[in-house]
C-alpha cells in the first residue's frame, strides 16, 4: 500500500495508522505497556465513566484508571463516556489536567450496562443530545477531542454519517467507526464498506475503521473498503501485543517487530503478569491476569492453558508461564 500521510492531532503526530482500540477491563496500563514495547500509532485507554470521575468518592476501578493516565510517555488517548454534558465536560478537564493529550468520546459501546444508562451507542438514537456532549467536551479542553461510534443503533437507524458530519462541524479532530450497529454487538462480519459514507463527507477529519481487523490482510481490506485513513485493532491484539506493529510492518514496511517465541515469549508474558500484579495488587491482579494468560496461551498454542488460568499464587503462575511458553509447539507468529 502507498505510504500514508501522518495523522496529526493538535501538537501530537501519531505513529503508523494502526491504533489500539479501547476495551473495558483490557486496555489498562499494563496491557498498553506490553503493546508499547513493540509500537503503536495510538493507544486508547479503557473507558472512563464520567459519573464515576465526578463523584466525591470515585470507585476503586475509576481511581485505578485515573492513576494510569499520568504514567509513562505512551501515545495514549483517554476515552470518556457519559450522558450528562456537565459531567462529561468536568471529566474531560480532569483527564486533561492529568496529562491526557487526546480525549475520545464513547458513542459506540454496545454493553447493556452502558446503553441502559443512555450512554455509549445509545447516544446514536438521539443525535441532538449527542451533540450537546460533543460541544461540552470540545469547549471544556484545549487538547484534541475525537469520537468513536458505530454504524448506528440498528438497521433502521444507520446514522453514522449524520453524526460524523455534525461532529466535524463541532470541531472533532478524528472519527472512528466500528463497522457494526449496536444491535449486532460483535456478531457477524464488520461492514467496512458501510463506513465509506463517513469517508466521503467533505472536509471530514481523519477517519479510523474498526471491527474485525486481526491481521495485515484484514487491515488492508478494511482500509480499501472503507476509505479510512487508519485502522483500529481490538480483540485481535489479545495475547498478541506485537500485532499492531506487525500489521504496520506488513502494510507499510515500518520496522519489523521481533515477535517473541519460546523463552522470549515466556519472558514477555511473565513481565506483563508481574506488571499486572504491581498495578492492581496481588489479589485483584491474580484475577485480572487470568484472561490475558489465556489469550497468550491460545495465540501461541501453548500447553498448560487450563492450569495457567487457575493458578492461585504468583509463584505457581510464573512457574507455569516458564514451562508453557518455552514448550509452545508452534511459533507465536503463526497465530497472527
């Protein structure tokens, strides 16, 4: 593919146009650090609920996420979600004050606990109200504001292009569209071609295509079908933090990541595991780590997966990591 033009948001020039999608409970600081070891054009944090951030005593999870925002020099955008303009504006100011260089508004999350509170993708059913949130956030901060959405609520409400046009006029600096409706959740195949209605808008900001991008071939297909300027990788990066750099290399000949296998893969998994424990504490960290260990084992076709996700102490887990990944029968990149 031809060399892409760099995407610049405010004073931040993004890297290769392969970005890490926000995933609740997954794209925390330890996972972003694992991805950053290989490289990424942009990483978006897990969602921060505005209702939690503006209460006098934020929940433990909200506090953990908040602390993560100021650590490291990672190319990170902070995603915020909510229903009330005042709370969204205040949350945007809070995370800007913590050092966020980009703020993303969530209008794409399909989870019932989010849409039930009339946030996330539910906002696509009321574009007038959705734009009050955009205006409030853009007006509250000096850093670039981006917007992530779906194609619409369902097949009878395909209004991504309408929302994108209004967001463009409100000053949104970049748009991301997941090629499914909220009604689809993650079922079926993402419709990248349907994103082209947004790509064809005159004067639009940079556009990112999201949904089912799991390797270089799907990234190329998504870019060609959608007319987007970049792709966003979500579930495909689980257990493969090198995937974004690998896609960028295969599409645009950026430096090739050293995809670990054998002992090197065991070291990577162990480092990520210990980072999780340091970040969350041992009790919560043991639970958080299990899903990541399962994804690493699945991607590498490593043995001992069942034991890995059930181990009850750090020592036992680290021993299993050393044995499982050193003995993995297939190179990690075969799963990519």
